[in-house]
C-alpha cells in the first residue's frame, strides 16, 4: 500500500480537495483508494494534533481541548488504533491523508519523526505531496489569516527577512514560545518558515527520504472548478477518473483596511491577556474582528516584491526538479515589477480607535473568562507550570555556523530533561539591580587569614586587578596565586601586589606531576595563609563568584548556610559576546551574554568549584578541569 501524505499548503485549495474527496469517498473506495475518517471527516486535523510536540500547542489543539501532554497522548493512541483498524478493514492499494497544517506548522524534526512512526505500521511507502503558490501571493493570504487569528505584528516582519542569509532559520527566530492563555502561538505570530520551498522539501526528505516529495502548482480556477477531481487523480496517482464535482466557492480575502483595524485591536487584546487574568476564546476573538470588518481591496501581492525577488532563483531551480511545476511555468513569471509601490499598512479608516472597541468588548471577555476557567483552567495552569522554562532558539550568529544535524540535535534537546532553561532562582533576579552597599575590610582575629582564594595563572596580566578588586569587595581577605611560564608581565604585577600586601605570589615554574595546577594546590597545603584560613576558595582569574542573597557578600552566603563545611559553586557559562580583540574595559562589562541558568555540559555534568571551610578534615585539594567553554561566571 502506498500512502500519499498531502501536507497542504494552507491557502492552496487543500480544504476544497478534501471536501471533494470526502464527497467521493465511496467512489475512491471502489478504485482501491481510502480517504479515511479516523483522522477527520475532511481535513485530517487529528493527525496533525497527534504528532506535534507536547509543548507545541497551536490554536487548533487549544480550541479542541488537547492542551496537556496527557490528553494529546491519548489522542495519538486512539488515532493510531482507529486508523489501523480502518485500513485493515478496507485493505486499500492507496491511502490518502490530507491536513494543510502538516506543511505549515511542523517545523521540528521530532514532529516529523513522530508522524512517520505513526504511519510506519501501515506502510513504508510514503509519498509527500504539497501544493504551492507563488511566494508573494502565499504570504499575502497567510498574513491575512494570521491577523484574523490574533497576530499583532505588521507584515514588515517578513519583509525584513529578505535581508537574511536564510529564510527558514530566520523565520524560526520569529516564533514566540507557545502561551495559549496569553494568546501567543507560533503559527499566529511567527513568519512562515515554509515559504522557503527548497528548505521545506529538505526538511521533509530528511525524515521521509530523498525522492519521496513532490510539489504541485496551485491553480485556483482548476481546484475550485468542476475539474477538481482531475487534480486529485493527478496528485495522488489515481489512474481512473472519479467524475466531476460542483463548483467550489473561492475564498474571499480580507480587505487591507480590515486587517489594519484587526491588527491594532490584536495589540490591545494581547496586552490584556499578558496580564494573565483573562482568557479569550478564539471563537469570541474572531467575532470581535468580524464586528470591525470593512470592505475594500485586499493586499496586493505585487506590493511584496522583495519576497518574490528573494525566492526567484531558488524557485526557478525548484521548478526544474518537479515536472508539475515545470509544466505550469512555476517561477518563470514576473510576479512583482521593479516599479511596484512597496507594501505599507493601510489606514484603518473612519476614525477607528481600537481602545474604544476594547472597552465595548470587556463585558463579554469577562463572562468568557469565567466560563473558560471552568473548562480549561486546570489545563492552562498545568501547561504554564510545565512550560515555564523558555524555549530557546539559536541566535543568528549560531545559525550561521550550525549544520543541519546540529539544528536537529538542538530541536531534540528542547524536549529533553537537559534542555537549558532559566526556571531557577527568584523571578527578576537577572534584571539590573541597584549597586550593593560598600563593605569595609574585615578585622580578622589574631592568626586568622580569613577567606582565601588560591588560584593559578599564566599570562593573565590584563585581568588581574579587576578580578582581585571584585573579590576583595565581596569579602575575600587574602589571595595565594601560583604562576608558571608567564611572558606578559603577570608575575611582575603579582610581585608588586605582594609588595603592597594585597596578595601572595608563588612561582610555579618547577612544577612536577600531571599538571601545574595540581602541583600548586598540593604545595598550597603547606602555606600558613591556607592553614590559617576560615574558608578556602579555588577559582581562576576568568571566574567571578556571584552571591545572590543579602548584600552579595561571602558573609551573606555563609550566614545562609551556617552548618556548611563545603559549598559547591556551579559555572554560569559565558560566550565571547562577539569580543574579538583586547580592550581596556572590565571583563564584567564586556561579557554580559550567558547561557541559561540550567545548562548542562555534554562533556561534564555539573561542573563545580570548591569553597571549603578549613575546620573540615582536608588532606588534598583538587583542580577542576576546564572545558572548552569560557568559564566567566555571572557578575555582581
């Protein structure tokens, strides 16, 4: 049995073809073709909802109540069983599955893998089919549908992508973290990644195999005309004809002024939902937008000329590789003349003020909130707790060097327990804070050397003064520094600081054993400054301790854990922050871009730095091996 997986795309007549196939279901069955009911009577939306990642809640899953991972899992299991039963009873030669959401919403490799796993017990012969329109036309229609679903971003978001090196990764960067209660969905706010048809084909072929993907051109007159069944037969390899069909109604596009009004209202509605004390059902939201509808011309695709030019060469090449596109001259027509006026958002007209309408709608929003909380409140609360860690996306710089495999691994990581996140600590603690109060140097008890840092350096001269001053300011009383092989003045600078009584410097050029660090630490155990210390801290010059309690001092930390004899300090990993040359600036000022609070290394899980109380029995200090990451910690 061959499976034809029709993935849309949206606004290319998928709904029309699905209706025709549903109406001719019996005729198709007589020719060995099954258009099943289990995934949906027409549009196979249950198939789409079942295979999305658990955290990928789109408007469809939200509206249908499949918000939680548990409910979605039950949907998957039910659909799997019902689809296998229907196929077993029909014993078809061809199975057609059609859902336009598959092509325009499944951007994660994990979701395509889940889809293939669902279909694998039925057949391993799977052909993917997608109908496509010219990019500018597809974007104009998609933008209109997004606005009527709650989008608040103008079309300039997509036009700006025309300056990017790659549409697909740049578009993925625009996707928000799904937050149904706040009205935030990837599909509603983000740019259409799938508009890059070449990347779309590569995305699907990476899972379903090279050569198992076919594009077909969208011919509106043919799809909505009486000969629509002929397109079905051609797209899905049906040799016999299945007759004609009644004429379909071509969808009307919303006017540009209506979209401008709706976007302005969406801005206010999303601001309201962001307060998290209101819930606005999608049906009610759409009714609000219908109430402010205005007749007028739709967005002219010709005004989106930059998008047409961006994809022109790629689509001409694509047409040469797909016979159906070649026959339709896809990619050869000039969709956007050079002298076309660029897109600008239309005026909302007639003195429209979104705030006045919002006040009018508030009574209905309050009533709907009460009803929705009774039906979906627990699911939304559960999702909020489960999805609190923000789903990160690679930066533009990272995307420029990441291989396709690296991107797949990144996506896989997002759904694993090792996904980096910031769901630690107190809310807002990473925001700029007032300076800590200055503390005076401690008066140590007789014979005590207080809190001591013991560390090793080699060619660190530009960074020493800041590092020493930083840690003195938070309560480090003494420093014991070992150096070896220095050629940049590090040793001389440390000698001068020793003369000033700020630290103690030891030459470690004659080190023995496995490493100079371990030799230095072994020797330090014989030093009075270590023997008489209250706390011993072993860190390097590119590591800055960060106390997140009280006044940010070591004493504030020790007061919080009075019974502790050892404190493990985890690294907060910092990147280069695009600093490529030496500058006369503080390290803490130059490097302010860091990994999430929870970010486990693939090489070493839970990299720690010791802070040990000398009352604890200690016979040996150990050096923690560095990874290839820059080890600067978050600063005070």
